[in-house]
């Protein structure tokens, strides 16, 4: 499968959008779980804030890790695609 730079950018943007969507979902879920624990009396408000902050920090760390991997793969594909096109151009010039 060969990608050009525009296709790679398109896929990277989609991945980024998905990442933001997932981050929002995680944030909403953390808030919901912490609120439920507070409401049920399992933790107090200060503990809830601390827990939410810790969970969101872990989620952000994981998201950065995934984003880094996606970025590396996109760059690898773009570089590979560029190398193939350069080789094709060189081959076409030799035939002339």
C-alpha cells in the first residue's frame, strides 16, 4: 500500500481527532466515576479532586505515548513513500 503525503496527513488528522475524542470521553468518565464515589460517601471532595487529577494525568501520559507511536508510523510511511517516488523518478530518468 503506498501513501502520498496528503493521504498520510489526512490519516494523521483523523488519528489526532480520535485522540481528542478519546481524551474527552476519558475526562467525562473520570468525572462521572469520581462524582459517584463522592456522592456515595466513599471519598470526600478533596480526595475526589486528587483522584481525578491523578487519573487524568495517567490518561494524558498514555495518550502522548500513543500519539508518539502514531506520529512515528506516519513519518515512516511518508518517508517510505517519498523514497519510492524518488526511486521511480530516477528509474524514469534513466529510461529516457
